């Protein structure tokens, strides 16, 4: 019996440190960053030396989803900022493309992509907000319930209860 307790303690000591900000290990964070950057799941698994099924399991975790969503939001904002920086060039291209079919086709494709990026919905990126929503029920305008104990328990399980 003592051996089991000792093994459990040793296993926990060897476990990767979970961030109290994201609720993820550094490997999980790296995986989400690579996926948000456009890497395929297979490529991420190969780069990190882990099984694809591990990443699939991580993708089911609310903390992973939120961190991934935040990375997507960051990439989207960077792209938007880059597009704003190209505004003068875009206006020049639009003016010159009015008279050329080939350039106009390219412009239409670029604008379609820009619209897609602009209107791509990015989910919740704050873990606590996602968990709070998970434990909240809105039955009608007058009827609302919140499972505070369930919320706190889930935060505690994820190691995110340090600042509450």
C-alpha cells in the first residue's frame, strides 16, 4: 500500500507543470500554437513526437480549446493589422485591376480570403469564462441558475483556482 502512494507521488512529481494561466502543459500549448498557425494535426504530432490521438484528446478539453481560440484570434488580428498596412497598395491595385481581367481575378480571390478571415468566428478564449458558461443555465429571461460549486471544482481540477 505504501508503494502505491509513493508511486503516485513520484508520478505526479514527474508530470509536466500545468500553467495556472492556461491550464495546459507547455506541450499542449505548443500543439495549440502550431495548429492555429495552420499546421496539420499529423505534422504537429510528428514535430512534437506524440501520437495524433493525444492531440485529439486535448482538443476535447475546454482549456485547450480556449488557448487555441486565443491563438487563432491573435493570428487573425495580426493578419488584419497587416492588411491595414497594405491599404494604400490595395487601393492602387484596385484602381489598376479595373482594366485587367487577370489582375481583377486575383484581386477578387484576395478579397474573398480577406472577407473569410474577417467573418471567421473565433470561440471563447478565456478558460474561466468557458467554464462559467458550462455551469450556467438560462431557462428564460426570468430564470437563471449557476452551479458555483461545480464551477469551482472544475477550476480546481484544472489547477486554475489559485487567484479566486
